[in-house]
């Protein structure tokens, strides 16, 4: 859960009107303590869970020397002549070890994964051999001792850490753990995340719109964003712009959740009560950031729960989630090696207008131009309410706070969506 937060005047360089993205990330990370509770689950159900203990290899992987190719196994002492001729004395299949010793002048036909028999130390691919009856012939050029053999323990040695504590389990980890014969592992319990939208103008999908209302899309975006993370989420619906209603939902959500996420209600206005309720029920760390979109972003606590108050505009919700919330949720869930989104660089295919003073995350499209060079361009209208721009984009174009307008051919930092979605 969250540590006690210092008063605002104790946070160095705190300025709610111009807090930088990096400073906001630093402040958030300062108060993140991962969940401690653990449970044991079947490896079959372990995808996107976080390990709570080191997983040690009970045996070597592979647990025997085996062939990496379909071919013929023989001893390297046969390589004394430019042309090698050997008698084939048997076949070796995966799961069926060859029990006889292979003598000088002999070889065995061997399949991928089969145990290397006694008396051989090299495998030649079948494509490099001429076979006539029970004999094979091949040129010994470019053949090295021990080639095409996987050694016992080559992947993981017995007793070594196969998967460390704090690792988010991927499909590759599931296969690796299964290869060790381990049926269950210890993981941290799922982080509990409550979310809701605020605003009198919002109507839920399926309801008839009244005059002046819009459908709430933010909860659906948040549901999709949270589903891909190692969390358990609970939707608290749409909450009206009413202090007592908001307070009730805050109290209910904080009794269940480690983290509460709201969208809307954190900008400056007469109907924006969230900042006041944060101060009443918990603490406020910050509520504005020098970024676009997403300037009105609140972070602090509600009772004992972390709280992220995201903007109301749909694109700003997704941008602030990716830039701040996602990283925090991974850390709170117990992942020790999580990092912020990786960036790559591309040249602009069109100019971008920007005024220094705020960091910007523009929706972009990375593509190959007519010269087969990778370039990036914006999707068009960069308004934070144009959610279709997120469906058209495949990246964020990241423009630093100090950056001004850019020209065609200038290099820009890009965060590719296939690395985050």
C-alpha cells in the first residue's frame, strides 16, 4: 500500500502548475510498495502473474546430451581423413535411447532430441551425407568436434535460478517452468484496481442519450487497458458530479482496492470535487502536469488506496495511463524489472508545430515511404477528444518539454504501440 505522503511544501520543486513528466514519475515511484500477499497457483494458470520467489531448476535443462539435428552421430576421431566412410549400426529416436556403444568406424542414424549414445561426440546433418545401404560417406571439411549436440545443462544447470522473484510470467516462462517439471509456483496476489468515470454529461452504453449527454467511453478504454495487466479490476460505473456521491464511491472503492482510477473531474472548475475529496479522505501529491494531452492528472491517496485521477478527454485518459499508471501498476503488482516505455527514433515525414513549455505525446503513424525508409507522421487532428486518432495511430511521437516546432526530416522519439498495447 501507499506510504504516508509528505506535506506539499516538503516536496522539492513542487509546482502544481508546471510539474514535469519526469518529476511526476519520480514522485509516484517514491510511494509505491508492492503487494506482499502470496498464493500458490498451477503453472497452467500463471500467465501475467508475478513470481513471489525464485524458481530453481531441480535438474539440468536439457537433462541429457542430445542431438540438435536429424543426422548421423559418430566420434570426432573419424575426421582424420578428408573423406569419411562409416557403417551405420542403428537408429536413435527421441525418447528411445540407444543402449549399445558405438565403436570406431561406426555411426548411428539419430533424430533431433534423441540422447547422444556412448562412444560418439559429433553429429553431421543428414543433408551433408551420402548414404549407400548401411554405409555413409561425407567430406570432413567444415565439421567441428561436438557440432549439433546440445549439452546437458546447456540451457539451465541444476540448482540455478530459472526464473527470479518479481518476474512477470510470459508464455516463454510458462514453457520453461514446465520443462523443469514444476507444476505450481508462488506468485503475488493480483493487484486490485477499481475504476469509474465522473460527470453529469455521461451516459452508459445501452442507455438513451438525453440532451447534452455523451456516451462514456473511458471506462471501456480503461477496462481494456487493465485487462492486459496482472491486476483484478472492478468497474464502479458512472458517478455524478456530486460530492456526497463521489465520497461514497471513494469510500467503497478504497475498502476493496489497492488502486483507484477515475476519469474526469480533476480539471479546474466549479463542479470538480475530486481534489477536495482527496485532501479530505487522504492526501494530494499533485494534480497538474506540464504535458499535452493530460495536463489535469491527479495522484495521491484515498484512505489507504493509491489514487490516479485521469483527465476526462478520451485520448488524455489513454496517454496518462500509458505514461504513469501502467508502470506504477506493474511495480505495485511486484514486478521488479519493469521500465518505462522504450523509445526509438524516426525522421518526420511532415512538419510539427509545437510551443516549448510542455511535453507532448502526439498520435503518430510509422510507415515506409517511397524510398523504403521508415518515417513517422501525425494522425491529423491532435485534440484530446478525438479518440479515433488512437485507433488510426501505431505510436506516440514524444516531444520534450523544451522542444519547439520541427521540420520534415528531423529526428523524433517514438513509442511504438506494439510494445505497450
